């Protein structure tokens, strides 16, 4: 991770570390900051579930940390063995070290450091029936994490982050995805590159807009791929992106709220778009 990382970290190694000043621990703690995540192309995932999800999805682990209390725990030992087998480093640490890394008083027993993985925009060529979500300058990590989780839940294909978005690999976003960070392809791109790519997009581009001319429930989303374009939390879709849409829709509201939360609005739209792919289930006890 830093210049003499290779001297400190031999692949497939198991070490016990209790000091917060240990150089490897300092490197991992630095991943709380975006500039270090970007430089090292790495990020942190907390908890057994997320680490297992990452392994099962084929993501590359660099370091597994687990609390001393995890010794002898079959599931934890199995993760340690998988880490060593894949050439990663296993650190057995104190709860204080885990608390410092995760910034939690009651940290989970297991933390994994993984390599980041994103998809290049030019490789995204949606097929008939595919649904992608593009988010313009999404700022809230909870919103981004929830959208990634919802995209996973409805069987959409991926998320395109347009412009200056919050980091999908931050603590807060990864936590909010509940593991879906490992299942949903993510693209990062600028507005110009996105608009150029959109010109070659063969399907329907749907944007939500307070001044949308069509109720979202009246649109036929079935023909071809669909790209759902969602605006920034405060400003909505800027004119250039709104003009790139084939259809601008509105989600009607009856109460006093003048807008919906971004992640909720995205969820409402995704379930409408994927309605045909999510048919009503016949209950066995009916």
C-alpha cells in the first residue's frame, strides 16, 4: 500500500497485531479518506456477510482483519483460510484496532480490505430488457448505497455515476448497500462522456422531473433497454441531462411534501420499470 508495503506484507501471511501504530494498520486506517482509497484502489467492507458476499462475487481481498475473539469460530477461520489461499494477508487484531478502523464502538468481528472494481462506460451495451440507472452528482452516501441495493433487488443491471458523485466505496455507502456493492456494476463518468455515450444508446431514456409531462405509471417500459436518469438531491436534473431524455416523468404526490427522497424515488421508478419482470407470485397456501 505504501512504498515499502511489499516488505511488510508477504502474500498468504497470518499475523497478530495489537498496536494502532503498526504501519499496516495505519495504512488501512487511512482508507477512511477518499484520496487514500483512490490512490490504493482499495476500500473496507465490514462484517462476515459483506466479506462472504465479496468472496462469492469474485472480488480480490488484500487483507482480512478479525478480532481475537474470532479465533476458533468456524466461519471466521474459513474466511481466513480463503484469504490466505487467495494470497491475502490475515491480521488477528484487538477490538480497539477494529474500533479505530471502523469508527464504531462495537465493531463487527471481521473487516475486509478489497480492491475496487468499476466498469468502463464504453463497455456498457445494454440488451433488450436491461435496465440501468444513471445518477447525476448524487451526494448522499446513504442514498447511493440504497440505490445500489435496490438496483440489485429488482434485477437491474448497474449504476452509472455522472459528474461529481459521492464515493461508492466509502464506509457509509458500502454499509448502506448491505453487500450489493459486490453485485452491481458501477460506472464513473463525466457529463460530456455520458452524453456522448447516450447518443448511441438504443433504448428509452427516462428521467424524473418535477415538471415531468407524464405520470410515471402511464409509460410503457417494455420495449428495448431502459436507462433511468435521476437528478441531484437538491437541484434535480440539469437542463442538458433533462433534454437528453426521451421521456420526462413525474411521480405524483398528495401530501404536503414537495419532493421525494432520491433513493425512494429511484425505488418507485425501478419497480414500475421492472414490473413485467417481477410478476405476482401465487402463494402456496392460497
